[in-house]
C-alpha cells in the first residue's frame, strides 16, 4: 500500500522518462543520499569507513563496470582486475609526472587509459563470443600484471613493482582522513552510477541489450556490432579503471601488480552473479553481500563452533567461506539467475498490489 503508484500521473515525456518515475523511489533515493552524505560521516567509526564502506563503494563501482559489459552487452570478461590495475598505475603516473594536475582529471585520465586497454583486448569479441571470449579476456589479466612487473617505468623504477599513492588534494582540501576519503569515493561512485543508469536507458544501452540478446538480429536491424561491442568494453574498462585508482589512492594507499590477481576478478564476477546480472542495483547488492558475508562468518562461526564443541580453526573458517560462496552462486544460477536485484524487484511488485491477492 505504501508503494502503490496509483494517482501518480505523467503529463509529459520528460516526467515519464526520468530515472525514478515513481515518487516513492525518488523519496527513498533522496533519503538514502542524505544518510550517506550527512549522517554516516558523523556517526560512522573509522573502522566502518575505512574497512567496510570505502571498499564497498569501490568494489560496487568495479562490479558496475563489469555489469555494463557482461550484464547489458553480453560480453564475458575475466580481466576486471587487470583494468583496475591499469587505472591504479595510470593515476599514480599522472600524479607523479604531471605537476599540479587536478585530482579529478587524474582519475578521468586513469579511466581513459583503462578504456584504451579494454578496447585493445575487446577486439577478439568481434570474432568470438561466450567461453572463448572469456579466455581471450583472461589474457589481459596475465599480460597487464606481467607488463607492470617487467617494466619498472610504470612503478617509478621500483624493483618489486609496488607503488605508494600520493596525497590527494581536491580544490586545495587534502583528502587525508577516512571521512574525507569516504565522501570523495561516495561522490565519484554516485555520479558514475547515475551516469550508468542513464546510459543503459539510452540508445546506446538499448543497442547493448540487443547485441546481448541476439547479435545477428541486432546487426540485421542496423546496429553496428563493432562499434557497439568496443564501446561496451571501453565504458566498462573506464569504470574499472576509476575503481582501481580509488582502490589504490583511497583504500590501500600502496598496491602491487600481484594484488590485482585473477582471484580479484572472480570476486567481482561473483558480485554481479549474486547481486544480479544486468542491474545497476545488483552491482551494489552483490558487493555488499560479498564483503559483509566474510565478516559475518568470521564473527559467528567461532562462537558457533565453541557452542557445538567443534574444532574450528581460522583455516576452517576460510574454507567454509569459499563453500558458502560456491553454494550461493549455484543457488542463484538455478533458482534466481537475476540475483538479489530480481528478488528486490519481486518484493516491490508485491508491495504495489498488497493487500490484494495477485
């Protein structure tokens, strides 16, 4: 009853095509942004801001980039961590070699650098697709890590390839505290998420979904496959590159090439599978689930083991986490392929008709 949209009339095309056409969604979004920008910085502890909320936002942005490519354009990729590495090292080099470059321009150029690499490794998508394309993008994962390790110029002649992110200044304000880093990351992620929401509803987004559903039919109706697929790789890699730059500058502070491993690519892939493939909201839900579930298991399994007198060690807890992740992926692929976002959509549809029967 609270979510019913009866009585909300659209009198113009602009009103009908807005991002949140239902009034309740607009109110919820405004309240969510007010809590995120105003309440959380004053009430959140340093641990919550640095160890939970900042990585949640960064991984949500990376999952959003992968979701654009896989969920909306239908192009499989296993090189997400590689594009994040390109963004991180590109941002480091722009800050290092161009004196006085604005921080926002640094992150934009880092995203564009990742986009160029993404287009280069997206060229095989013009000939192959499916599992073979995933294997082709897997080459980016190994090539980027190899290049960052073998060419010391990228890490300013560091023998191990480790880089330490420079201090960020935004309009003369140093971004050096957890609260400032959180607000900076939140602002970047919010802007890019809204841009992605608009992009997937545009002609470009409809072209991506047409290629995803049947590329031959899309080409027949006049959609250029080459430009559409490469644009999907470019936009996806741009988002992943910005996420990588935030990962290095606002979360870890110091990164190495091996930190952007294949395991990280799989974690981001799990986020969109559990959260919902082809959903902006699903990227955030999946990132929250993947990040919060290990913390929940770490806090509950030892107590449960002590209660049941089970010999649980830290290694056992890690193995149980992997088992739970695998089981959940199988569950969502079988029961609800569209993930948590689809469950939320079903709940909203039921609220529209409640308390009347369906």
